């Protein structure tokens, strides 16, 4: 247990539905996952197996067992399901994910030529068997969808069965809700919030400056996604104002 002599912002505790920390696994070893969980398991809520890494990972059963024991939701990345959709193999993908032991699945249309109607049909199919995290936004830096389109897609995904909606930022933090230099597209973040309450949104924020901006804007219990696995504790210090970027929330000088 950490010490308790400082006055810090209140935080939700696991199992959380708000203040989620969603980390991105790019293909870690079982040993490295064990090490991360030993030090930071209390601060991680969703563990996403990025892209198609889970499809190739021979250690997947042991990894999923570790995550289950730690009370961390395992999530299959959306790109793999998009590829399955393009090949007409959605049911096979969902069957495999269920048999493997995933409890969550991401539904996106970041690379596939998928209409909104197609996405909502896929969401409904996945939501019948898994907790679904949908993703809105493209991985294409030249994507030109408007703020109003972001709002409508987010609201539509929730209506179609998504439990949370992830706003695209990629692991680079340079697309979707971010400009190419990583700065926040504030109009798109505002559009996302018009489509859903903040507690239903997971903002991809792989960079410290992005995390800090979102915490200052929405508070310590904002849901943040695509966090590097090794940075869960660093993010928690940002949430609690234990870092210069967000320490204004803890500047409460007490009388001696």
C-alpha cells in the first residue's frame, strides 16, 4: 500500500468503469507482462493486444490467464477483426477469440472499407458475445471526416452496442484527435464529448503531454488508452498531481 500523508485527488478503484487505464501490448513476453503486473497491476484496467499480435502469440493462453488473475480486461485489437471482416471470416475470428479467453473485443473501421451500417452490424454481432470497445477515427493522417461526423459515429456506436468508444490516436499520437505534431485537436475532442458522456469515451493518449492535457481538461478519472505498458505508474502520477505537468491540483499548502 502507498503512504497516505499527502492530500491527493480521489480516484476510482478496481473494478473501475471510469478512470480506466488501457495499455497497448505490441507483443510482450510472458516474463515482461509478469513484471509489469507485479509493479503496476493495480493501475491497469484494460490490456489490448495490438493489431494482429494475438494471432501469432504462442504464449497467449498464459498471458490471458495472468491478466484474468490480476483483474484486468483482455481486449483483442480491432485491426485483426477488420481483416477478418474483409476476408469474410468474422464468425471464425469471434469463435477463436472466445475460445482463447478474451472477454473484450475492439470494433473499428480504421483500415477496412467499411460503411457505418457495416460497422454497426459488426458491433451488434460482437456485443452478443463480448464487451465491445468501438473505435472512431482513421489511421490515415489525411482523413477528412468532420467534427459532426465524429459526433454522429460515436453516438451511433454506443446505440449499436459498444460499452465504450475509443477515439483514435494510434500508438504514435499523430492522427485522429491529434495533429501531426501530436498537439490536441480540441474541436474533435469537443465533438467526441457531444457524442457521448466523458465516462463512455476512452481517449488514446500515448504521449505524456497528451495525457496531461486530457487530465487537466477532464480530471483524474478520464479514461485513457494506448498507454505504453511500462508507463502505467507514470500515468497514475499524472492523474494524482504527482508530476509537474498536473501538480496544480495538489498545491494545497496546509497551516503548520
